[in-house]
C-alpha cells in the first residue's frame, strides 16, 4: 500500500514520514529493468509475427561515452506496430564488426540500421549495406541536389564557407543500387532497400533526426506490406507507485499468470512499477482477469492506466483547478523542474523553479531563516517546509514542492547519512511532508528524489486511484 501522506505542521513541530529502505522506491527492486511475469523471454506472443532486428552503430556507444537512445525507441515502436523486435545489436564503426551485424540483421524480415550516415570517413553504414547485398553504389542526383541545398543553408547560417561541407555531399547522396531515399534530417537521408523479400532501413544516428524520419519509414510501401501481414496487438498498461516489483509479479502469478495470446512484462521505472500487457486475439479474457486482479490488489497504488508520465498528471491536476505550480530544489538541482517542463504546454501551469543549493541561496532566494538553518540544518524537514513556503511566496504560485537531501558520495553523517531526503509540498488546501532514505549512488538518489517529489505532488493534488480509468467489464 502507498503510505499515507503525513500532514505538514508548523516548522517547530513537523510531522514527517520516516522510511527505511523498503518498498519499490527505496530498494534495489526499483532499479530500471524489465522482468517477465513468468520468466519467459521478452517479446510478442505470436511466433508468426514478422521479426525485426535493430543494429546501432557508433564507437562512442561501444566505449560507453554515450548511451544508446535509438535502440529502445525503435524496439518500442516496432512492437507497437505489431512486429517482433528480436534483438538490439550495438557495434562500433569498424567495418568488420558492422558488416557481420548487417549480415546477421538481414536474416530478419526488417533490419533497421542507425548511425553511420554522415559525411566523414568513419560513416560506413551505406557502403557496408551495399557490399553485403552485392549492390554497387550509385549517386542519386535528386538527393545530391537536396543535400547540397541544405548544406549551403547550414553553411550560411553558421557563417562558414560551403567548401567545408561540399566534400560530404556526394558521399551522402550515394546509395546502394535499387535503394530509395525517404527524406532528409539535416544532411543525412533515410535509406530503404529491399533484399530478397526482406527490408533494410538505414537511419541517422542523432535521436532527433531518427525520430523525424521514422514516420516516413512506417509509411513506406515495403514496410506497410510487412505490417499488413498481421495487425498490431492490443497493448495495455497499469502503473503503480508503492508496491514492490516482486509483490506485483507475485499477484500476477496468484491470479493465474499468462495464457495463450497474452504476454505480461513487469518493469520498475523511476520508482514506479509498470505492468505491460500485450494481448493477441484470444487472450482478451485472460488479460481482463489479470488486470482486474491487480486493480483489486493495489487500488490505492494504481495511479494510471495509460502512458502519461506523473509530471503530466500533476500539471493536469493543477490546470483543472486553475492553480500555478513552482518548485524549490537543493539536492535535485533542477531535475524536478526539468521533468515538469519536458511536458509540452507546461508553461500555462508551471511558473518556475528555484535551485537553492547553498545556505546563502536558500536565505536570499527563498527566504529561509538563517536561524532555522543554524538550528536544524539545510537537510531537515524544517528547511524543506520553509523552502516550499518561500517558493509559494517568491514565485507567486498556488502549489509548491521542495526537496533537500544528501546525494553523496560525501557529506553524510551518522545522524544524516547519504541518501537522506526531505520533501515538502503545499497547496491552498493542504500540505504534506516526507522523509526518506534512498539507496544508490549520487545519480540514483537525485533521480529517485525527483520521482518522489512528483509523486508527492500527485498525491497532494489527486486522490489515490482516481487517475486510473475504470475499464468496463
């Protein structure tokens, strides 16, 4: 069960909820990882669905300098469309590794390649695709003209000579014979090639460019023919805050678990537990039974049955009441504000945030009394409350949340160890405070404190369970 919020009192006698490591938000059970409800491999239910392989190229990804965002995005999109994403392969820019990955990927019905479409010597994806499929490279003259036009515009905008870009134009316009360019994002094209009844697609590596071109891939004739072979499965999701991943998985098992036509995945994400249902024809009754069992077992912890993030729910709750929202952050350093402003249209609700890290900033920007900080410390329930009060006053908002804590690795003491976080939320109607002890490294503590702050706001603004729509039947 979600622990009830502790009503906030005046600073001299705060009531706060102290929790030791337990429950999903405080344990390693909350580490982001997918887990199948009955231990089978992740994937769609039907083995007859067209298979897809994603090949991500980039030596910076293999070295760990950057994190891959394209593989997970494409896998989710492919599954949503009804294809079976069988694996994601990450390889460096070396030709031998890339060639082996492309050959392997072309065994699937659809092979999606990302990265390596730029103008430099180590952008080799198109050349390797041509070699593996036995095609020669030919210049697409219309594509060359379009890339030149874009390159000249970029050169003018950056006030650089076009000659700096000219060398890569012909390279990027060279495609395997028979391939089609589906459009440009920057100067990199999306490339589609049919190979012996299978489809290969090459997309730019920058996530923003890839996502802009993905719709053109889905709308293309060859991919459309793959999608016509089988309809997309029904997908459902239940999202909980409070129970552990293990408790949810156990509840699913006790309710009978999966059956023919149904796959269920339990995943911990940002202290939330997401239960994803992939329902094929014939699996509807089993899905309804499992969904009902979870709704009955965790009614107060269920906060959504769609993909809207908690920050969007918080903003909508404020919007429906005509309330403005603000944040006061210390240890999270603006992460709460970042998540709120990541939602399009948030500016009509979210006024702003104050990152007050040092005591002097807490005093100057939020009006936290120096005497309070000297007596109770910056990491205390009293400081969190004063920060929230200050945010409401200084930002002129109706609702405010404050976060202060010790993210580590240093700074902890026996009385106030690393991972100790205090949160405080206030609205025109009520206030709530929370004290938690979070596990993990600095990044973990900050990310989890951010999620807790958003859920504190959600529970302050919305009655538990009211955000999830009741499903008929």
